[in-house]
C-alpha cells in the first residue's frame, strides 16, 4: 500500500483535490499534444489532430466531456478499459496509435483522477474525422489481431530492489509519459522492440527521426548528467547551450516542464540506468 | 614612449587593412558561416550561464560578462538571415523568407529577452538571472521550433 502511494506520488500531494491531481497526471501523460488540433485556434483536448504514420493518417478523438462527440457518456470502467485493454466503450479495438501498450501500466487511482479532471472541463462539440488508413488495417479487427500477438494488459508494479526514485522514473517513462512510443524502434508492423528500449526510431511519426535516449556515449545521451537531463526536460536546453526546436519542444512545453523537479530527476535517474544501446540502422 | 610608437604602428597597420573595400553583400556560403559563428557564440555563453545558475561550475561573478556577450550578439540577429543564405548545410528553413514580418517579430522577442537577461545579470541576483534565462530559452526555442530544421544532437 505504501509503495503504491509512493509510486502515484500521492503522499506528496495529499492536500490536492482529485481534479488537481488529475490535471498534473494529464500533463505527465502528455495527452494535450496528440489530442489537440495543430492550429493556433484549436481547443485543447478536443481532438482532430492528424498523426501521420507508415500505416496512414490517424485523427485523435475529442476527449472533452461532450456527450455526443467526446467522452461525456463514459463510465469509470469505460475509461479504465481504454487504457488497460485498448478497447472503446462499444468493445471495438483501438489502434495502438493510442499508446495503450504503454498506458496499460498506469494505476487505477491515477486514471480515475485523470478522468475526473477531463470531466471538469467544458464540453466541446467537435466531431473527429475518420482515420485514413492502408486497406489492410482499415477494420478494427486488424487491431484486434495485432493485439493478440503483441499486447499484454499489465499494471506497473515497482521493483523492491530499486529505489523509490528509480521506480517513479520507470513509471513515468515506461507508462504515463510513454516515451518509448516515440523513442523505441518498431518492426514493420509497428511493434515496439522492447529489447532496444529507447534506442531511437528513424521512422517516427510525421516522418521524424526520434533520437536515441539510452546512456550510450556516442549514439545516445551517455554524456549527459542527471542535471543535464532534468534541465532539458524543464526548459529545452541541451548541454551545449543550444535550445531544441524539434517535436520534443512541444512535449517539454505541455508535459515535462509542468512536472515537479523531483519527477524530472526520477525520469533522468531511470534513463541513466537503462542499457546503453547503439542506434538502429 | 615606446607604447605611443607601438600604438601608432598598430593604428597604421589596422587602418591599412580596413581601408580595403568590404563586399556589399557576402556570398551565400560565407553569410551562412557567419550566422553559424553567431549562433555558436550564443549557445556557448548560454551553456556557461546555465552551469553557473545550476551551481555546477563557474562563478556567479562571471554571469554578467556572459549575459553582456549575449546582449551584444543580439544586435546582429536581424542582419544575419540574408536571402539565399540557407545553403545546403544550413538548417534555416525557407519559411523565414516567406513570412518576413512574423520572423522579424520572433527576432525581436529574442532581442528583448537577451536585453532582459543582461539587465537581470547587472543586478547580481542569481535567482532573477535564472528566471530571465528561462524566458530567453523560450524565445530561442520558439524560433527554432518554427524556423529551424529538426536535427539530431
């Protein structure tokens, strides 16, 4: 029980309401970027962002609590099942563009706090366009088949031989922050290659190259100190004084800069501990 | 006496060099290389300041000299994006010259943040410098997000 509290950070936030805790977790979960259209007047979390992939274009759904076009009619179980099982309230499979392979690890209390926060927002009526996908995956049964082979529903549990800080970092990186969804290489069928955790993806979303963030000295961030990593996640400065302008810039603005310094240090601690790997070809 | 002679000799030599005609506009490659020098200088001083404000290395008494260097470089920002200087190695995106007014606004934000950093540094308040430095970072990041190619580090 104590361990669970430490992992969810609840002990440090006992005074917060569930909605405030949920707002923090929505930032940690980096939901805003994918679920907000890429335009200056877009309403946050109302969906409609086009996400390019090797399989076609996905459009992110509206996750404001609108009854008709958002998640306003969802029960707690609907919400949990989306993250844990990758299924929608009608029982259809989600494509793993929604990163439930990572989110499946997120703990119950955290998810319910996130739902409470989302339900506290103003409902926005905005219909999501249909995905534009390659013919061979255009039915959700294809997602189901993919899941059968490549997905396990499993909550995060902290390793007792590791520090609280490391466990918090593992939870944030592997699950809530779902960093691997961009930074871990995938097979041609889009399966994350966990044995090359965070070694970079040369075929990232929107045709970007996602860097290697293992502690490999030549290919990764092996020369970065914990302070360098924490500072980067806070203000986007690289150890040589440059400032990023890549896709990571948005992640920093809407997610990692909103975390506590402790949480960023936890992320940095975890990243320094994983296997240093050279980048895939 | 010797000093006076040396200064006179130096002045003669330097003015001889400077009286050579300067090109009205550099060629594209040279314009790009000059811009790279400016940006490299900026990141050098920024990196140094960040190490001081984080308490990792360097002395707080040196912050103002780095901040002043940055503020001095800011005067060049508006003149180092010559049309056509986005040569093959350059990471400057064509949109810079497609929306010159918006780009000029971004440059102005950078100039303002650099001046604010220098002002905070002269007050000798390390915390205020940290805050001003963050604001500068936001300006740098903002420009790079829209106007610089994505690259690996």
